[in-house]
C-alpha cells in the first residue's frame, strides 16, 4: 500500500497480507549463500574485461583493485541498511526512507530500466555463443527460447529462481576456482607441459599511460554491477538479516579472489596486446595459451552459463524492484498483483521490456538501441550514490532510534562513506573526459533528472491531496 506521508523521516512500511498475496520466503540459506558467492562472478567479468586489458595492459590489476575497494564500501553501506530493514526494494526503499518518495522513485525505476535492458543484452550475448556452436540457427530464436525459459522460471516460484542460481553459481565458482589453480601452477612453472612466463608479460605495466588506466578503471567499475541482487533476494529468504550480513561480510575476499586474482593470472600468462584477449575473451585466451585440450571451449560454456545466470537474476531483480515500487505507491498498481507468492505481472512486464530491447537491436541497430545503451550506461553509479547518501542519513537515525538493528556496520563511519562518494565523483569526472563515456554520462544524467522530476511532482501532488 502506498505511504501517505511525504516526510523523509517516515519509515517505509506496508501492511501484512495473506501468504498467497505477498512475496514468499522460498529462498533457503544455501540459495542465498550461493547467490552471494556466484553473483560477484558476473557476465561483465568474462565478457567485458578483455577491452579493459587491451586498454590498460597489466595495470588492469590496479584498476580492478581500486574499483573493487569502492564496490566493497558500497556493499557494506547497502548491507548495513538492508540488514536493518530487509526489503525487496533494497536501495530504492532505503532512499525513500532517507529522502522521501521522489528518491525511491528515481533510484528504483532507473535501476529497473537498467536490469531490463541488461536482460536483452545478455540474451544476445548467450545467443551468439550458441550460434557459434550451431551455425545457421537464427540468434533471435535462441534469445526467445532463453527469455521463455527464465520468464517461466520466475513466474513459477521464487525457489525455482533460487535453484537455477544455486547451480549456475556453483558452476561459475567451480570454473573460476579451477582456472585460478591452473593459472597459479602455470605461473609457478609446475604445470606439466607449460613453461612459466615469469614477469615477462608485466614489464610494460602502463603501455597506454594514464589514459589507458582510466579506460580500464571505467571498464572494471561497470563489471561489478549486479552485486545488489543479493540484498533484493534476501527479503524472500528464510532469514533475511543473516543472509545479508553473511553476504556483505564475505564480499571482500570474493572480490579480491575472483576479480583481482583472475586479472593477475591472465596478464601474467598472456601478453596484454594479444588479439585473442579481445576476440576470444581473456579467460579463453589464457586457457588456450596453456594448451589444455578443449579448455577454451569449456570456458565458453562457463561464459554462456554466466550470461544465462545474469538473465535469470535480472528478470528476478527487475520484477522485485517493480513490485516494491508499486507497493509503496510509486508505480502502476497492476504490477503489484501477487499470486502464489510471485509478482507475476511484474515478471511478465520486465521480461517483455527485455525482449523489446532485443527487437530494437535488430530493427534499429544504428540509432535506437545505442541510444538506449547510452541511457543506462552510468545508472549503476547513480544507484551507488543513492546508497551512500542514504546511508549517511539513515545511520544516524538508526543509532538514535533502533541501535539493535545495526547488525552490520559501515567501517569508520562517516569517513569511508564520504571517501566512497569522493571516489564516485572522481569516476564521473573521468567519464566526462572520455568521448564515449561522456555520452553515457549525459544520457544517464538526463534520464535521472527526468525521473527525479516526475517523482517529485508525484510526491507534491499526493501531499496536496492529503
């Protein structure tokens, strides 16, 4: 139900409903633990890191480490708020609690557009891999098949989403762990049939100077998008507070191992300027370099799984964000319809929007689709800013009104919160300096201002009616 107050200090609350008319709690702790573990291994790590390596060279390790620190701070802030107030709206609900409905509206709907568009992109990426194995089959057919499968999965029950993600994540984690073991053995010179490259590939650490490092840094920042899903899913778990706390507390080593560790292994094994790094992807290129039969194709299977996992997670996340927004009076009421513990209308609408994005890529590849991609290019940074400024306000409120809810605490508050905000501001400046990212920055900024204006007008209108 919508809240009638526009006060920024009013908690975001919804009345209790019958079990079949509210979201279920079908996610078990093993689901949430694996979603947290596998969620950090996103499609961006497998697909997008090649361009970053080509630009930054071996310094991509520094880029991933710096952006990883920023992401850890953001996740800690989000974890603090989500453990205190678990909600399928996650950061959107926290923003509303901190600043009012206009903030929740802006953060929530911009993220919804991002997730729905990403569903289409991931579907196309997965279809390209499959058509490479089965040439002659149309890409749109595979995209349609993937959309039907994951839309159906999310329509059925939340435990189905949890099971898919559990096994997807298990495969991703296992593959990355095996990759790291093989890579470390090869670097150490103890892997049979391979010679250690030593530090020969690391000597030209900054091949393209500071500009290359900046490009690599921007690429690494956006590769981390998607970590927020675990705080959305926690609201439908058996123990939301425990799930969020566990996910946030293990974020540091997961980022360090899977992202930074992978980059160290790749740039040590493969020359940064190898064409295969971009053409095949850095993981496939590294395994091919080791001469392990069939390993490159096996990694392509893992990349496919990562893309399908991201599709599944983004349909889930977008539907829950939409449901939460409407429950709080910030969207069309039809999306709040729940049956069997699932917001099925929201799932359908989110899936349809994702499929429309795919159709746009075929119908208008030269104008409409690039425009849509630019519009969502910097949304994740907008979300992170909402998380940080909301945590600044809500932490003081929690300390004053409900200190027992601070199960997770932001480190060195408020110093590190302000440091994270300064880091985000620096990324905005860097984006403004690059021609391609400048377009994304301005397009996302325009969408954000539009949503903020709509949200503010809605808030003022409702205040006048009451």
